[in-house]
């Protein structure tokens, strides 16, 4: 079968190749899935670069979420049929014509749902929900998030709108502002404007910002933390900048590869995750 393979870690455009790979067999409790579509997540690219919380053994087949058709059913698996369309929100080695996954991770997909939606239906929306719930907001509260035009940011905007929570949506380019507003985001700022922290204060009218969701990391982190009210919660979910969070010349958070660490700095609670 054909598969996307990396034999070394590095820039995806340099190390990703289409190769032949051995067809996997469905073990007991597993399904073999024929791939239909798979999204490319930021953490997929981080894994390829070797910059994620874990490194797969090489050579490796990337891919962590996918939509496909059940092609083979392992011993002891019930409730699935050959040819059934399923979404798998979390796994490994999915950028291949066929992959295997524990049957408990597969979710049956309604025939009326499009493949484009189904292939990215679960992982990022679920993460968005968990992040939003962690902020423990109530109607009228203010929160701020980076990478607002990404998969997580867009869902957070919709969740907040439904809960009547105010969101400051930060993006990195001016040309993305209109797109975000078309999706229902009311307060959108580009960090290309170095005066964005002061503009946040004007938008909120001085109201406290209860928390932040940051998927960028790097230099913006402390600026973002400084706009949060004392006692606020800072959720560090990603590192699109490929740079670490640094505070007073020290890395913030636990050892590399830790799942989640929490610290309190300047009256702000920090939670950092490798997800």
C-alpha cells in the first residue's frame, strides 16, 4: 500500500515522502480502515519536525485523525460492518491507504454528513470544548485567544457566542480580520499591530479578562498574560510559533514532553499542554 513516510525529523517539505508500506492487519479488538480523508493538524507537523511531546520510531507514518471505511474487523469486535464509514479522532499512522485502530476509538458517521466535515469532526472541536469549559466562564465574562482563525479558535468563538461570553480574537495577519467577522467573531485584532494590548483595554472598557487560550506561544505569551485579570487562567495549548514560553529567563511549564503542568505567576494561573 502507499503511505506518507518520514525517515528523519525536519521541515515537512523536506522529509515527507510517498512510499510503499506493509499492509497492516486488524488484531483482536481492532478495525482496519481504508482511508478516505485526513486533516493536517499543527501537531502533525510538529511531530514531523520532531518538536512534539513524543517522537515516533523511524521510519514513521504520520497522521492522527481520519475518516475511512471499515475494511477488516478484528477478533472480538462487534457493532461494525465492512464498508461502514467511521471517523477516528485520535490515533497514529493514518496517512496511509490503510491503517488500524482500536475499535473503541472509531465513531460511526451518518451517511448524510460530508467527508470534509466528518474527517475533522471530533478532535479539535472536543479540544475546543474542553478548553472553553476549563475557563469556567459565565455570561458577560471576557476571554482572549490567539490563533483565532484556526480550528480550535473558530469553535471557541461559536461556543462563547452561545454562552454570551465576550471573546477578543487575536490573529497574526490583518487580512484575516474580515474572515473572522464573517464567522461571527465580534472583536478581532491583528497582532501585526503592535498596539493590540492597548486596543484590548479600549474594547473591554476596562472590564477584567478572565482567561486566555494560547495556541501560538513564544514572544506573545507574556504580552497576553499581562492583559489577564489577577487570578485569571492562562491555557497554553500549542506552539505555532515553534518558540517556547519564557518567563524571567526560565522556561515556563514542566519538562519537555509532559502532558500538562500548572504554575502561578504574577497572580495568573498557567496551564501548559503538549497537545
